[in-house]
C-alpha cells in the first residue's frame, strides 16, 4: 500500500469535498445562497479543511496506533430559513451528501471495470479502496445521530416535543459518535456494509 495510500487519501478527501459541495449546491438550488456567498461551492480543498477534524485528529489517531481513523471536512453552512419548507429542504440537503458518495463509489467501480485492464495496478487498487470507503461514508453519514446527515432525514418525520428532544442530542452528537466508535457499535454496522459493498461493486480482485 506504499504507492496506493497517498492516492487513496487524495481521492477520499476529494470525495469528502464533493460531499460538502453537494450539500451547499442543493441548498443553493433550494434558495439558500449562504454557502455560495462564502465561496464554499468550490473544489479548492483549502476552503474545506477543518484544522482539527481534517488534520490534527486523524494525525493523532494514526500516531497513537488507533484501530480506526476518523476525520471530517469543514461543514458547509446552510440556512433553512431560505427554504419554502425548512424541514423538507434540510432533508434534501442531507440526502445529497450520501448520494454523492454513492455516485462516486459507483463511478469508480465502473471505471475499474471498463478501463482497469489498461491502468497501473496500484492505481486500480487505490480506486477500489476509494470506492469502498465512499460506500462506507455513505452509510456512516446516514446514521440517525445528530449532526450526521441521517438525523436531518429522521427529523423530517418528527414533530413537536419529540423533534425538539431529538435535536437536543446534537450538542452531544460527536461525543455519542466517538463513544459508539470506541465501543465497536459503529464497526458492527459498517463491517457488513464493507462486505456487501465489495460484492455489489465487484472490487474484491482489486483489494485482495
């Protein structure tokens, strides 16, 4: 993985950037100019880097020999007050991110099957791993834990006090995510996802 790892990291970071741009672009199409006005609908990676989440945290986890790596890009700002139906709008914005990860995973898989025989082996391996990670990112982001995208989808169907209590979890969301990661709960969800993704994307020969 000496040659593949840098390529995988670049492709995954680009995928995360696309994920965030998808949120901002969907919000823009629904009437919210916030992300556009702040220059966040850009493929320039510098505007999406979160100092702690993108650099410091993954570096610390890697140096500590952690069994998992966790990182994020700077979230794109969204103001639901611009939407005709704020809760529906937030649901659509939330769905656009995981949908982008799915599209990237499928696109990489298609490229591998159409052109894999003409590409260097290390590039094929990197693309296969990037496709797999995108599939995992899609499912991870759909978990119904605020502030992950899945919580915005669930919130669309809640009302009143139940919605209020549910969204109050957002202030503790990252602590909940870290706790579930350390307890292995999220791994127990994502490991089967990885197995199925390898089968559905038909990339086993590239990552084995």
